[in-house]
């Protein structure tokens, strides 16, 4: 799942770069959505890891 999160982040940055270069607001908004998805995945994975650490004590 970490590779998927990293892939989403990289895709978001590439979309943001292309959107800025081409001055296309739709690409920039798509980049924001993809980066938000990556952030949500990070939060979910961190909470899951914290729960597993708490139960292993």
C-alpha cells in the first residue's frame, strides 16, 4: 500500500507541474485531488499502524 501512496503523490506532483506549465486549471484541480487521496491514505495507514502497535503491547 505504501507504493500506491507514493505513486499517487508522484502522479499528483506531475499533474501539478503540467497544469502550471500549460496553465490548465483542470489539471491543477486533478493534482489537488490526487494529492489529497495520497494524504488520506497516509493518515489511514498511520492510524492503522498505531492501533497495531497499541495492541501488541
